[in-house]
C-alpha cells in the first residue's frame, strides 16, 4: 500500500466521522426526531428480544390460561389479561415482531420495485417510459387500500398475502418519485461522461442513477412504514391479516372491542402500541427528510 492510498484512506475515514457527527448534531437539535428514534428503537429491541422481555413468552405466542381470564392490570400482569387469560403485555411484545416485519418488508419490496422501474423509465425514455408509466397510472387510478383488500379477498387472508397485496399497490408511488429524480439526473455531467467513455446504459442506471436517487426513496419508505403499521392493524382488525392465535395488534383490538366497556385494558393497550410505533416512524421520517436536506446541512456546517 502506497503512502498516497494510506493518506486517502485516512482522509476518507475522517470524512465519515465528520459526517456521522453532523448527523448526530442534526438529530439532537430536533426533539421530535429524538422521540422518533427512541420509540422505534424501543420497539425494535422488544421485537428482537421478545423472549427476554415478555413476562410470559408462551402466552405471548398464544397459550391460553383459563383461570386468569380478563384480569385487570396488576403487578402480575401489568397490562391485564385477555379473554383467554393471556398476558396482554407479552402479546404486545410479540406483536411488535409482526408489525415491524410487515412494515419493513412492504417498504423494501415496494420501494425496490418502484425505484428500479422508475429509474429505467426515466433514463431510457421513449417507448419504455410510456409503457412503464401507463401501467403505473393504471395502478394509481385505484385507491391503494381498496385494491389491496380486493387482492386479499381474491388470494385469501394471511400475513404473507397481506404483504404481497400491499406491495403490489404501493410500488407506483415510488416509480413516479424515482422517475422524476432520474429525469433530472440523466443529463448531468457525470452521466454524460460515463456515456462518453462507453459505459453501458444498464451499468449507468445501476451504478450512477440509483445511488443518487436513494435519498428521497429512503425518506418516503420511512414515512410509509407508519402507514404500513396502520394498514397491518387494519387488516388484522377486519380479519384479512394475521390470523389467531397470532399476537397481531389489530387482531387484539378487533377482539377487544367487544369488551371495551367492561374491560377497557383489553383493546386500549394494543391500540396505544399501534399509535406509538406509527408516531415514531412519522417523526423519524420527518427527521430523515430534514437531515438529508443539503440546505439544512450547509447551515449547520456554517454555524459550527
């Protein structure tokens, strides 16, 4: 390794450290972003370490306890028990796995599909652009939630089917966003330079276009995770999502609504979990949008 390469590597390391410090400074200056990071981190830790944090793991997975039916919150069951005697706190902790896996999977699938199609349409233009965007507009002509419900009614209820149905209705939004970004990039100097030296179009899209349109895609995906949390809860509520005895928050609220006047804790705590996680992703998405804004980053650099 030459002295030049060593110096470049050290300079790159310093740049990455400075970038991380800038990001942390931007996060700390916004209380809502800090709140979002805190809420999402808590739920991710609960989901990953559910067997550790859940007071009664077997009940969290669906084991009934008939002798402890509908007990109010206490030191034994902090959030009370449900109609089968299961600990609601344990069910909420295991339900975080379902909500988070659903949100992440839908966001990743729909954003990847939409980003690739949008980049291809925006870069190649012509007939390719027309075909992709006409298909996109066909999907956009239907309300996405109603279309997802129609697909679920066709292929059957279940968590996996719900992921597929929602991903197939959300990708057009990412396609339009990616195409708009690509159209503004395809005439850039670095793209023209790559074409001039004979780089293939497929390589330009993969190595130059897609990495430069990731920022708005990531921001939109983070915001959409909050919507995905609510949609998964809605699917569970109407019986099209995860099926019993799965600890789906929406399914718990759906069952608990019959007991809300006499056993308020049954639907209340799962509903609060849905609210907290969706709020956390909303705050986090808004924070990402500001952090990745080059104008704000420039202002923070000048002030420091």
